[in-house]
C-alpha cells in the first residue's frame, strides 16, 4: 500500500477519534474504541491491498459517529388491530434490525469511503474478489446519482438568485 493511501486512512481514523498504526512487518493496529469489548483491532497485512483497505475502513465504520441509525418507518412501529397486518409489521421490523445491522452499515460506509478516497483500482479489485458486494455499490451509485440530480436542478435557481442580487 502506498504512502498516500496510508496517510488518507490515518487522517480518516483520526477524524473518527481512532489511532491507526502501520508498523513494518506487523499487523495494522487500530485503537481508540470507546467500548470495553474491543479496545483495539489488529488487521493482518498478508492480504491484497484492496482487502486491507476495506478491512481498515470497515473497522473505522464501526465507530458510532460514522453511522446513522436506520429506523423502520412509522407505520411499521404502530400497534395494529388486525392480527395479520400486525404480524407483517413485526416481521418487517425484525428483518430491518437483522439485515441492516451494524456490520452491514459499516460495510456500506466502507464502500462509500472507498469511493471518496479515490481508491478506484483497489475497489475494482475488491469487487472482483467479492461479487456479492455489488448490491452495496448499486446503493451507493443511486445515492450519488440522486445528489447529482439535485445539484443539477438547483443550478437555475442559484443563477436566478445571483441575477436578482446584482
């Protein structure tokens, strides 16, 4: 892994309140987690750069600051008089909690960070090794497309405001 990527990862870890160390010939060390269960993580360096970068980003993504809570919609949490509808709501709530857990959200955040860091070659290599992760990339692409559309739509409004303020 080159020094530029190491610097970007170290800066990203510092923003999350963690310390990231790359000792020569030893596992990468991530420390500074607040919970007592895992005060530090050691990541083996005997793996391809794409795997190493993803594992580091995933551990950084486990920090509660990086995650946004995913809550079920309001209509899933309300009590229902109809037993069948209540059962469907209960199963939906349970599926959301089980499938969109912290590890899934950390993986999604790691994929977003892969794109934001500009490690596209490593991302391509990682996706070749893990084809099931293409679903996460499709979610990220949809979010990026939505952001671009919103920016594009807001251009005429900004131009009009700048002309009026002149």
